[in-house]
């Protein structure tokens, strides 16, 4: 019983760290695009569309 409890907690931790890794990867890609200016332009276009 206790062994099962520990392994389920480890599984939860593993799933959390996997999710965290995916989020960091996504954030890194997003930051790269922002640095290159691709997303900045789309935000600028969105701002113009709202102001019209």
C-alpha cells in the first residue's frame, strides 16, 4: 500500500516536470519569435485593428 502511494506521487511529480518542460519549451519558442519581431508585428496589426 505504501509503495503504491510513493509511486503515484512520483508519477505526479514526473507528469508535473514533463508539463513544466513543455511550457518552458513553448515559452522559449515564443520568446525567440518575439526577439525576431514576428509576433511584435502581429501585435501591432492587432492594435491597429482595435483602434479602427
